């Protein structure tokens, strides 16, 4: 087996970037989730991180084949908040005009509803007809490609997968309530709030001056690729938190889950549970 190349001194590639490896504008007919990743050789820790972060999502993304795929456009007006209540996959790009398209089985796309009220985009999906369950096949999961100028808040309720690229601004809030997943790539915000409730996962890369992170349940927060200058961290259950902080880090652990803070943190730790707290590891 050939040894991995020495990556010391070189800029480490983001293992999430392959998810967004698409041209802007109208999506091609080939679903984004079958595009092979184009990532140079990584160091061993990066390979492990990519496998941990992307493997569960990659399995889910293989459920639709090109033969099943159809395209549909949705009418979407301006929004800065997204609330996902449907079992769908969403790729959301910020910093551009507002748009919405869908890819997947036609029947599934027709059951998806996108509604905007007060700047909040809500994504829902009607239940499939009973006849769809007669053949024993699982319901189809469509993929939506959305774009907006600026995003301030994102909430996933249930088992959806939401991938966001290019989140920037003064303040942003991500909330995962359920067993789904939120992936945020290339964040550049002043204040970032991250909340995981349930068995879901939030994965973040980029930079933020001030971060408030909380996990309540068996879920996970993976923010090793986030450059945080100040952080307030709370782990109140059996879930796990991994972050990188380059400055003050206030940590409160009351559950059984582990909290690991890397980078160059200056930690203040309150530990009331049995979970392990590692600062500077």
C-alpha cells in the first residue's frame, strides 16, 4: 500500500466540498448525488472525518437513479429563513437570486409544497397514496435545489438532509430537531448558533467570531472544521460535540456524551455529568 503524502504545510481540503460540486443555474439532468467526489489525497485525520461525516448521507443519496429522475420548477419568493418539515434532500446556495427546482420521481415532486410567509420558506410534503405501499417499496425521496440572497435561520424537523453553502452575515441560527442532518460549508458569520435535539447531526466548516453550541439528545455536532474565536458549549445528553476554538471556550457538560474542543482553546469547564470533556485535544 502506498503511504499517504505528507500534507504538512499544505492547505487541507474541505471533505464537504464534493457535495456542492455543481455549476450554478439550472441543474443538469444527472442528480448531484451520483457525481463522483473529486478530492485530492487527504491526511489520515481528514479521511476519517470525511468518512464519518459523509458516509451516512451518501447512503441516503443513492436511493434515486437517473432512470427515475424528473425535473420540476417551484415558484419561490424572497426568504431568509428555511423550515424543513418534509423527508427530502435540499441543496441550498446563498448569495444569489431566489430560485427553486426539484429532481426525483414525478409523483414525489408533485407532493412537495414550498410556501413563503413573512420571509420564512416552509417545505412540506403530502403523504403518498396508500397504493404506493401495496408493492412494499419505500417512498421516493426527492432532491430540491434552492437559492436565496441571504440566509439567517435554518431549521430541520424530522429526517431531512439540508446542505447549505456560503452562509454569511452578522448572525445565523441552525437547528436540527429530529434524526436528519444539516451540513454547512464555508460559513462566514459574526455570531453562529448551533442546536441539535434528537438523533440528528450538524456539520459545519468555515469561520465564526462567536459560537453558541448545544446538543440535547443522542445527536452530534461536528465543527472541527469551523474556526471559532469564542464559544459557549452545552452538552446536556448522550450526544457528542467536536469543535475547534481559538480563544475562550465555556463548556457545560451535564450528560453522558463526550465534548472535545480542539484548536487553541482557553477553557472554563463545568462538568456535572459522566461525559468526558477534553480541552485542547
